C-alpha cells in the first residue's frame, strides 16, 4: 500500500492551519483495496475498517472515529514502530507517560476517561511516578523543538496508537483477545488490571 509505484498516492494536505505531509484520502484507500485485491465493495469496506481499527491507518480529522470513510476524509499511514505486528506491549508506564505529557500540553484538559485512567495509573504505578513525570516533561520539551508539522504528526501517531490500545470505555477494543478479553466493553482497561503485577518499563521513543 505504501509502495512508491503501485501504492496509494500520498500528498501534502492543509488541515486547519497545519500542513500535513503524506496524507491519503479514504476514497483512495477504498479504491486501492478494491482494484488491487480484486474484492467487492463490501469486502473493501471491511478491510478498510479493519486497517483503521488495528491502527495501520489513522484518521486526521476525526481521531476517535476508527473506521474508513470512502470519501475525501484525510488519513495517514501509521509509522511502523506503532504497528500491532511489532507486538510491543502497551505498558501502563508508557500510557502514563503519554497521559502525563498530554496533561502538560493541554494544561489539564483531557477526556474524562483519560483523567480517570491518569488517576488510576497514579495509584497503580505510583512507585514510578517521578520517572513518569520526568519522561513526560522531557518528551514535551523535545516536541516543542520540532517543526509544527512534525509535532502535529507525532501527536497524531501517539494518539492513534493509544486510541487503539486503550480505547474509550464503550468502544470496540480491536486488540482485545484471548483469555484476557473483557466481557464488558464499558470496562475501564486500566482499572481492569489495577491489581495485576507491575509491568516492565518500555518507553516509547520520539521519532
């Protein structure tokens, strides 16, 4: 899909006041799937939605709408580091750093479920909290030194990753499988594992 010759054409698009490189449209993705894979429109829709729900492609205009809209809606390919096939564990420590950084950047303005997760993680990994805040501040400072477009893209990549791996309660968790599958989609994923063993530290790098 990203092959320079046979893949989906990317182009620079203006979103609000930011210029976004390598953007793709939902219609281009949809048409490529149908033409290249020789599938029906229904199958193309299912495949497109799956690519978004698993985080290989993410929406730029409606971040929480994890489905492919076959129109002029803008998307981007996720950086390979965040692909599910990499099988990086979505560690609580990494999620806490992400939320702490967002809390700094947004001056405390977050989604209600993010605030709840932030408070739960503060209790769960409190012994690491100084490290978490230090990492969040360091990543925030490094981000401010980047160009505006690069900073926007990185924010979108991280947000897309965590919307897939730590979805809002009530939303489909595409990564939920096996014996740990939640039977109640409204279950808070952080709260669900509050009493589990502390995970190893694996901090997501800034690219």
